[in-house]
């Protein structure tokens, strides 16, 4: 069964023939290649593009080994151009080709070529490449399956799908495994032999165990504020003999973000309208990979739910911060937290993630920071419970997590 990824297909369609290089990025195994080589290619064929005007190269295929040489690849592409009509160039895993920047810029100068590429690693988004493209690249960030995409291919109830999703995540191949042991084994294999190996090899990391330990600590801290110094102190409390420094951890965090394994978000002072640089929160791009780092222990649903909400907001095109609201009460000045301040265009949404609001006191606790923003942007509390969306007397919308995830426009209720 093909999982439709209409959201990303539409992004590619919207960018057709825009005279920019369409750069599809994201964590490995999230479905970038399938999106480009199957879904988008089939769309082109169905809309009347001749097959011989689609030039497709999968550079991680053994048959393409000779094309990893940039001159050979350039010669091959030129040999496939039939005439002056528009040709679509689809290059998968372009970062494997040394010197691909000049190749892509050269292709872009030809008026009858529309260029699409995928890439997975940090080199693909480094500052030197951004400079090389000089505004001629259009990035499309792809995430693992959203819950909506996952559920479209899941055989079972929404409740069961939610449990599967927050346990095993959204890497597309997870859905092909039918039992827990195989799902866990697949994720553990990706964790060990793909994701961490990529980071280690790319950045020439000598102490692999230190990196692994840092990721384990981050996995335990999903939804918690931290910084390199705090992580170094936590590391040293567990291992008295370590010599790791906060600077090394800072580098490790950057490597993990470059590899699309994690994302960080800053705190934003809502009333002061300024950012607080440290500490930050870190979330995993795929919750199944996060769980595999902890051997599927620490399944606190509230933290998993918060991680999933964050990634869903990013997938929908929001910039996302952690909100801070200062209030004064009898005990003095306090800082209250809003889980997410989500901005897209001129729209802003304040969002709290709460496993449940089963008492008046709990509801008031979750609402307090939202009410004290003293503005009129939308305010939402997302809970685990399967409830009908409703708006209370303060204008705050309460909705269930599955409802939020399945309805792309749920925040505009």
C-alpha cells in the first residue's frame, strides 16, 4: 500500500519550474527518495510529461557508482537531454557526489531543465553551500510520517494507532513490520548502523560512547530545559572519570541537529518580545528513534505527546518557540511557561500540551500562562483524551491529541 504524502507533493508542485533548485532534505529513512522517485515522478507522468523527459539518478544505487564522479554525472545528464523542451532532473542523495554544488548551479543555468535533488547530511546544508547557491535553492524539509499519514495506512482503531505511533514513530518502513520485536529491531538497527554512524563518520568523532551517552541523556530530557553545561554536569554525575566538556557537548548537539536527529527551540519572552538564548528544549525528529535510544523504557506519554506536537507544528510550517510569561503575585515575580508559541505568517498560536485536565485546579494551572499573555492570539490546550473540541468562557480551545493531529486546520477552530 502506498502512503500518500500529498502535503509534500503539493509543495513540489507549487515549486515546479520556479528557476530554483528544489532541495528535499530530512532525516534518513523518512521517505525523501520515495517522494521524489515515485510519488513526484508518477505525478509528472500522469500530467502528461514524457518519460524520456524525466532524467532520474539514484546516486546511492550500486549501478550509479560511476556517476559519483561529478564530470561523469554531468556528461550523463547532458546525454539524456533530447531536445529544447523542458526536462525534469531528479537526483537522489546528491551529497554523495563530490563537487555537486557547481554541477547544480550549472544545470540551473539551462532554461529547459527543472532540477530536484534530495540530501540527508549536514554537508548538504552547510553555510558554504548556502553561499554557493546564492539564493538559488528552495528547500523542502521532509519529516517522518505524520500521525495522519501513519493512520491512513494503519489497520486498527485511532486509539491503537496512537499507541503504536508514540511508541514506534513514523519512519515509513516501521509500518511494514507486524510485531513489536521486529519493529524494535528495525529501529535499533537504524539507530546504531545509520544515524549515529553517520554523525560519527561525518564529524570524525573519536569517543563514540560519549556521543551515545549524550543522546541517551537528551532522550530522557524531552520537554525539559537544558544546555551544554547542564548536560556536562549530568554526564559527570554518572561518570566521574569523564573529561568531556560543555564545548564538546555543544559541538555534539550541533552535529545531531545537522543530521536532522534532533531540533532545538529557544525560549521567547512574550511580553518583553525578546529571545532567551539559553537554556533550550530539544525534541527528536522521530519519536520511535528517541524511544530506541532508551530501549523503549521511559514511555511517559506526556513527554512523548509534547515531542509529537512540536514536530507536527514544524511539519505544518510553523516556527516554534517555548513561551515565557512574567506575572506578579503575592510571592513576587514569577515566570510561567507556555509549551509552544507557534507562528506562521501573521498568525500566532499559544499551545499547552497536557495529558489531562481532569480537575478545576489542573485546568486553571494550564490556563494561567495563556491568560497572562494579555493579547488576543488563539490559545489552545491539547489533551490526550478523545474529546470533542470546545471553547471555554475565556476563549481557550480544548481539543484531543488525535483530533489535533488528524485535522491539518485544527488550530483555527
